[in-house]
C-alpha cells in the first residue's frame, strides 16, 4: 500500500521507467531477505520491503503500458498483465505443491520464495533498455525524445503528420489541465478530477469486492475444511484452478478492444454473481456428492470469469480515466484501493465462514449484482479512444451521470478540437469575469 502511495510523488518526479526499475530493485532485495530469513524479525522486515516494491511497480506498470500503446491496442496490451499474473500464480502454486512433501527441510519454503529472484533480475536488467513514456517526456518538455519514441512505436518517420498530431493532442491536453498538484484529485473543477479519481478507485475496489480473494487465497482451506477433501487433493485442485486464470485473461486479450471495457465489466460481474449464488446453494448441501462436484466446477468458472473482466481491466481503466498531469497519482490511489480491500477481505473472510458458513457467498452475490448497474450508469466506454479523447469526455460532462452518454455521442478523433474549444471557452470565461469585476 505504501509503495503504491509513494508513486503519487515519485511517478511524475522520476518517470515511469525509473520507478519500475527502483520498485523492482526494492522487491529484489525483499525477496533475497525473505528467502534467506533465519528469524521472525528478518522475515517480517523482508515482507515489508517486498510489499513496498511490489506496490510501486503495480501502480506504475499499467500507466507505462497505457501511455505507450495505440488506442486500438491499449486494452490488449495492458490486460496481458492478467495473463502473466495468472501464469505466475499457477506456477507458484504448483511449485508449492511440489515442495509440499519436504516438510522437514527449510528448502520447502526457501526455494519457492527464492525463485522470484530470477524474474526480478530479468525486470531489473531489461527495463533499462525499454523506452520511457512519450507522454511523460512531453510533460517534461522533452518533445524531441518523445517524437523519436512515438515514431518507433508507430513504425513511422519522426516527422510524419500522425506523430505531429499525437504530440499536438498531448500538448493541448496538458495546456488545459495546467500545472496541478496531487491535491487537485480532491476537487472537481472543469476537469472533474475527483470524479475521475473515484471512478479509478471504484473499479479497483470492485476487483476485490467481487470475491476473488475468497476463492484464490482460501481455495485450499475451502476444499479441505468445507468440502471435506483431503489435503493433497485440495492442493491439486487449488493449483489446477489457477490454470484457468491465464485462459480467461487470453479471452480478455482478444475481446477487450472489440467489445469494450463496459461489456466485459458488466457481464463478468453478472456471471460472478450467478457463480456465487450456485456456490452458496451447493456448499449448503453437506454430504451431497453431486453438489460437491458442482461446487468445485463453479470455483473454476468463477475464476475464469473474473479474469475475463477484472484481472487486468481495472488497472487499465484507472490509467485511462486519469489525465496526464495526474495519471501517476490517480493510478497510485487506485492501486492503494486494491491493497486496502485485499487486506480487508483477507481478514474478514475467515470470520465470515466461521459465523455464517455458506451464507457468506450470498454477500458476494449482492456485491456483484450491485456492480452491474453502477458500471452501466457511471463508467464511460474508453475503448478505441486516445487518452486525450478520454479527457474530452470528462471536459464535456457536467455531472456524474454524463460521461457514459458523452462517450457514446463524442466522435472519435475529437481530442484536439475539444481541447481547443475548451481552452477558448476558458479564455472567454476569464475575460467575462475580468470585465464583470471591472
């Protein structure tokens, strides 16, 4: 959480690439300390260091990806995070299962914890040769470097008209926002900053409230204690369940830019509500073998649906609705929301199962059902639009109800025109105010 919050300041101060490098380096130190722990104090400190770094790059990587991607491919590029998270989680669980039988050796936990060092070394090594975000470079007045990077990303000549148009749109967007501090997130104004911050954070809150951590964190415990399976079968099922995560994210990869963000979020929430309802009914029938089989199947179905609509999409959406001036800060706040509700559900879930049993699933039926109308009425569609066009959607909105309607009516490719219109309007308003004062 604190690693994510630090990006409110560091995200724009250091740039996307350097924050990712720094966060990965901190995580690397934490991983080494954790795998080599010989005392409880060292283990706790290593976990804190690891969390600090993880929060930092989890808040920054989606921003970097969004700012580097074409509008038509931005969704697919960012939801690849969900694919790799799914693969990583699955591999980690199978490794844990492989070491399950080495109960008498410290290698049973040291090696699984130490394997992450290899992947962190890859990040630390290769992020250095990756390009910086062209939007961050323009924000810092480094248009020449930004032009070269945009040209390389679009496979065009640096002086191509399309590259010049992109740079012009980004500069217009910056000129409208002006110089802003993180405090601008606390008020609306013509840019609707608070509104956009709430949407970004709400999407991440939904990711946790849908109940995924109920399934992923406690899968082994649920299979063992509540479905009465033996420890080995429980671990095999939990690890197998994670194999459907990258499959769901692959489906999101191919559909997110075709169907849009809203469609995936709405139908995934509806599907998860149905899945939780089935789980509530089947887990209440103790001793019924058929109900047990259906329950296990719907654990897999729920995991698949979640990864289609919420694994990587909410990180993407948080970066899309945020303006360039505050994109790092708003993404940091949104990612912090993930950690807050992750912690909350991790603490509440054991209590929930112990007190109300199978009825605990009904809580998530209600929560997922509530997400559907909230997304429909308040979340504008962002697919296929440049980040600057999305700014225009909020500039034209006057209330929390307007963005979805504006997004449907605003022509694509309207960012520059909207920027000029808004800048002209702002100038006109300023003149009227000055004349009135005189």
